[in-house]
């Protein structure tokens, strides 16, 4: 009887590991470990993505940022709360061209940076982050919304697209939403 119970337990454990543990290919495009520093991908600390801009933005930049956050709400289990004043409760601060930590290079469309990890960067969880966009490289609403969607995706824990589609593709693209594959990764984390 003991041998039977041990065998069933071993089989159940193997089956559980086989079912629960996704392949490395399935996780190649989403955050699965610790972030090394403020230029690595860390996932947000919870499903509520509070966001702000330290200074008021012109409508042509504020609208695509807000619309990309609304898109995160509509497509995933995450939700956002706009904060009129950036503070310790803010998860994501939006910046045009430069932030206290970064200045974008002339060929960089956008950047995500975890500025305050939970505990340490090794935790893999970010309490506060910055999203920067380059105003000289994003001439229209579609490019702006795509770039905000992309950088917000990093804040939710996604890496660059691995051929799946959606706004996580790097560079110029017309995609302004997340691929179903990316939505599944976000929803499984929150």
C-alpha cells in the first residue's frame, strides 16, 4: 500500500509540474525572474497601476498616454487610477524626453525604468517606475499610443515581442493593443 501511495504521489507531482510549469518558449516574452537594475524589466506591485505626469502635458501627448492606460484596463485584469499629483502612491510616472533618472537618446522612441523596487531589484517587483517617450520620434497619435502601450507593457512585466504581435513589438508599428498571448501573461500575474 505504501508503495502505491508513493507511486501515485510521484505521478501526481510529475503531472502537476508538467501542467503548471510552462515551457521557456512560453515565457520568453514575459517577466519571470528578478530585475537586475533600473533598466531591467520588473513587474508592477499590484493590479492597480496608478499613473501621473509630474507636469501637465499637452493634449497630443496626454491623450495617447491615457488611452494606452485605458487599453490596459480594457484588455487585462489590471486597472488604472490617474493621480493628478505624483506621489508615493504613484506606480507609473510619465515623462517627455527626460526624467530625473534618464534622458532619451536621439534614436530611442521610449523607455521604461523601475525607479523604486520593492525591497531590492532582485525582488522582481516594482513599486514605482517611469515611462519616457521621445517627442521628436513620435509624429502622430498612433505612434504615440503604440509606444505608450509598449512601455506600459514593460511595467506590467512584458519583454519585447517574440513574433506574437501587438504593441510589444519594438520600433515602428501600427499595433496599439496587446496580443492575446501577452494579455494571458499579464492576467496570470495579477
